[in-house]
């Protein structure tokens, strides 16, 4: 033989050689199988803890089967939307499985919406059934009076809430009683079939409707469990609103590990602390304010964790004081990044390196505030400098571009909005609208939303950079920075600061602190003290802060 290798099989011609997808080697990816598996592998294990209610996986699965059966008997299935407004309760959790097992799409609605907004989303989402928790009966009734389509309304009874106000024709338990708990539901025929419709938290006009599919939700769940190193039988405390990105997808993924779901109707830090210790909670998610409130309870009562509790932080960076308090209590916190369009994610995960804990707190805060690395095996990520050429930037920690994501846990698109979908997916990437740099170690660090960049005297200023510095002040609890129109510089940074309780700090104290860490042109030119307005998920409402700036006289703003 000569030294030249012979030509081998043409591995690209799969169909010619019999190597292609078949029924035996390619089935539909769906998170619905997580619950079915849990009911078989861990039938007696607790799935739900809510007040005096405790249900195992066998009972939970059968309730979801009955749910799907009842919906099908009423003609609800593929192509139908089922809306629900409820806090973190078993009914909302079961709806994430039962509705999809019927072939329909769940549409969880923001519990803080007014009647007009609810009516708009019920109409736009084409809901044919609307499940209503008694806490929201009055606003639901008002919304339904504005809805022109025929909607079957179902009341969710909850002994934990009084009074029991009725709006609908039957109750949730009556609906489940109509169904077969042994119902043999069918997998979706296409793994790209829609499973959920979630409206973004738009500040003006009609928010976009994000469509999630079975495949993406399933793969996102795998990513969550791997990146967070979730072991078998986690105990998950629902501090994150489940209506928001399906609770970032944990409504489905916890079932994959036969985990326990511990519910609270609303977040109460003292109750949360009790449940963490009582139920041996291992995981929770939330924005920084959730952890700050929880840590205050632990510190004031002298409580200490005797087991490992892991928390994902989203929405904003952690302050130095929060990192310090968490370490004292024994709470392990990690920063994640995602959007409704990426199923919450986290699409990026700030994996902690072993030597970070040995660094000064300021350096720990800086490193942990980053959005991190792409979720392993699920997404690809690029920080782009040129929006036309999609040319990736050098990882120098300085060059700013837009975060664009490509991968397996991205929305199908915006509901009934092809133009917005095409714009979001232009060039083969999902455009997040977030501006970032990539540090030399490959970690992505968002510097701002594109709409939040402050352009002062021709220089771009990151509001997030200033916020991180403000949060490093020991007496600052929360901070947000927005642009203030200026006749000379065009825009200048205006800082809104919420101090720790019963603390007094002057504007000059804040400015002196900022001078140690910020260039002169990045210094806040205005400082306002007070409580920061927030969304239902705890994020600061920057649009409200901008409105306040527009309404306030200049002398009230420029106190610094």
C-alpha cells in the first residue's frame, strides 16, 4: 500500500448510508416527561409543600393528568391558550404541566396588572379559559367586562386566602374532578410546538408576547441543572414569581430531579427563613432585594444555616454588603443572566473560581457582578461591535458591543409579530439589546442596556458601572442611575439611592466615595434619596425614575 489513506465513507451523506433520524433514535423533547418520570421513580416523594398541603409525585401527576383530560373533554387542546392569574401556588404549578399535557399553551399573567392591561393580554393572547385566584377576583372581573371574546372563567379556591370571591362558572377542583387521573395524554407531535406565552414587562404600549417551545424549555432545564450543579432531590423555595418567565423555567426543571416545591403566596422574609430551616431548602432564586430582606432576618435573629443553600441572583448586581452578609450566614450566591426571550435562563452563568473568595470584598463584588460565561452546551454567545457585519469584539474588557445569543434555549418568536421577530433574529443571532464587554478571561460583563447608556459630552457612560460603585458604599442598600437632560452636556448621570434603614448619608459622602472609583465625567451630577420603584419581580423601574426627573424642578434634583 502507498502512504496515502484510502477514501472512507462519506459521513455527510447520512440518508444514503442509513444514518438518519428514526422513530427509535429521535423522540420529542418535552419537559412534560419530567413529571411523568418523577411519578414513576419517586411516587411517594413530596412534590408540593404549601401551608398544610403536602402532595407526593404520584398524586401531583394524576392531578395534572385529570387537568389535561378535563380540558380535552371541553374541547381545549392544540391551538388554544389558557390564561391564569395567580401567585406562587400549587394550581399555577400544576397548570404548567396540565395545560401543556392537553396540548394547549399556558399564559401566566402578571399579578400586578391593572384591569385594562389584563383585558388587552387576554384578548391578544386569544385565551379561551381564564383561571383566577381569589386574590385577583375583582381586577379579573373588571378585566373580563372589557373582553369581547368568549372566555370560560375558573375560580381557584385557596383556604389560605380569604375571602373566597367567585368570578367563574366552576372551581378549579371541580374542573379536575371532570377529568381522568389516569388519562393517557399525548406528546406534542413537534417538539417546537408552543408550550407557553409570556408577555414581556413593556413600559409603553402592548408588551411583546414571547412564545416558548417544548424543545427549548426542556434543554434549558438540562442547562439549569448542570450549571447550578443541582443534585437529586433538591428542595426549591418559590421566592421568584412563577408568572415571570415560568419562574425562569424552574416550574419544569425541578421535576426532572424529583425535587420538592415549597410555595408561598407572597414573599415574606421571616416566613422564608422559617421554611428554609424547616424544610431544609437547598435552592432559591430572586433579585438582590429578596436576598437582602432574607439575610436581614437571619442576621437580626442570629440564625445560621446548617446545610448548603444555593441562590441564583438575577436582575441586578449584588452589593458588597450583601456578599458579606451571605458569607456570614452561609448562603451561596451566584449571578445569572437571561431574558424572557431566553426562557429566563440563565443564558449566562457567573461560574465562581476557587480563588475569588480569597480576594478583598470589593474585588469579589466586581467579579461576581459579571454576567459570566455562556450556559454549557445550550447557548453560544458573542459580544458584537459592528451590528452590520456581526464581527466579534476582542476580549479586552474595554471594547463595547451588543450581547447576541445563538443556541437551543431561545424563544420561537414574538406572538403575532413577525416584524419584531425578524428584527430580534437579524443576522442569525438573537439581539438582546444589552451592551457589554468581554473580559480577557472570557466572562461577559454587561455595561448597560442600549437604551440606558448615558451620552454626556460625546462620551458614553455606563449607568451600571456607576451603580456598582454606589452599591459598594456600606450604607447604600440599592441604587439606580439614569440620564438627566442637560443643556451643556446633553445628558448627565442622575443617581437614585435607597439607604439602609435608619441611616443618614449626605450627598457629599456619596460623591467622595464615587471619586475614589470613577473618572470625573462619570460622576453623578445629581443625587436623589428615597425608595426605588420596582416591578412585580423586584426590578427597578427606570422608566419611572426618568419620569420623576422630568417632573421635578431642577433645584430638587441637583442636590449634589
